[in-house]
C-alpha cells in the first residue's frame, strides 16, 4: 500500500474543508460589501461619472459571489494538500490577499479615498497573481481556480482607473452627496 489515504478519503477531506472555506470566504466578501454599500445602494457612487466599460450594477454581486466560491474551493484544495511543499506559504498569501480584497470596498465606497484605493487595487492584483502561482505549485487546479479572480481584479483596476480619471473632484461629490442625504433625512 503506497498511499496514506484513499482517493475517496482525500475527496471527502476536500469537501469537508470546502464546506467551511467557501461559506467563510463568501460571508467575508458580503460583510465587506455591507460595511460599504456599492452600486445603486451608494448615493456617492451613483453621483460619479462612469466609463463606457462599466458593467450593469447587477453584474458585481453575481461575479463576486462566483469568485468568492472559486476562492473558497481553491483554498480547500490547498488545505487538503497535506504535506505539500509551499502549502503554508500559499495559505498565508491567500489570507493576506483576502484581507486586502476586503479592505478595498470600504476604502473606496465608504471613505472615498481614491488615491489609497488605487494603491490597494494594484497591490491586490499583484497579491492575487503571487497567490495564484503559490496555489498552482501546491495544486494546479487551485491555481487555475484563481485565474478568473485575477482577470476580474485586473478589469476592476482598469475600471476604477477610468472612474477615478472621470471624477477628479470625487471628494467634493462625496461631501455634496452626504449633505444631500443628511438634508433629506432631516425633512
């Protein structure tokens, strides 16, 4: 007998981990969105000029849900690779990139810090690429599962850059939108 565990046992181990990692990653993503509502739920964001490549608002929660599920599954694959070289480093990279991911929405949508948001989204793209390579080395499929995430973050970087360029006075828009919101509530 060459294997410590059968393929069926390994599959069950993966699914047990996925039943934990997928909901955690998805819930963290939605938690970040609750801290900083986006799209039509955010008066400041609706006041901004949008580029032609802006997808409809409904695309964002759909895409992010799919990406968070893929991220959770990829993490479960890596966690299931007990004894694999680079596994611990890959998990640490995943946690770091996820923290940066979760920080972006509040930085942009809640605090309207466009310069910091640009730094964060570029750092996120780099971290996702590095995490993807680390996952790939542990489990090829895990690395492949992060490819759509990397593509979306790169697209989001371009989209954000265009929003930023179209709205050089975004902070003034932020205060105007906040004042209008406060004024309406007091009426």
